C-alpha cells in the first residue's frame, strides 16, 4: 500500500455530526420472527432502532433535546444518510427531527 493512501486512511478516525444531527449505529436486521420462525437469508425484517454513537455540539448543549451518546433510539430511516465508514455500513447521520423516540429504563 502506498504511503499516501495509507496516511489518508489513517486520517479518517471519527465522524462528527454537525447541526441538529446525531450519528447512529443501526441495530442488526432481524433474521427471525418473534414467533421463532427462521427467515431465509434473502429476507430480513428491517429495523429502525439503533444506538447514538455521537451527538453534534448543538445537540449536546441543548437542554430541550434529551439525546445523549449511547441512547437507544427509534428513527425514521428515510431521512438517514449512510456513512461509508465501515464495511457493514450500519452508521447513519440522522436529523434530530427523524429521531422519533428514545428508549429509557424506568
């Protein structure tokens, strides 16, 4: 591998969302139904839940937005922007308006 290509790959270490956005790692798609039926490899039940990996500075300082790093959230995938940062492509930048729920333990 050339030194220039290697240094370019090492330079990209983190993805920080900007504006009212969060970076979410989408949960794995389900390969089995709740009833226990195993689905074929070409059929998956899409999930729209994930964990917040990173929040923008604006979200972090806002008292009105109850989102923190590592929160489990439900989000609308239509507005999610995929980040080609990992091979499995499970990272998405999501506008705050597309985060529809946060899972909390009572």
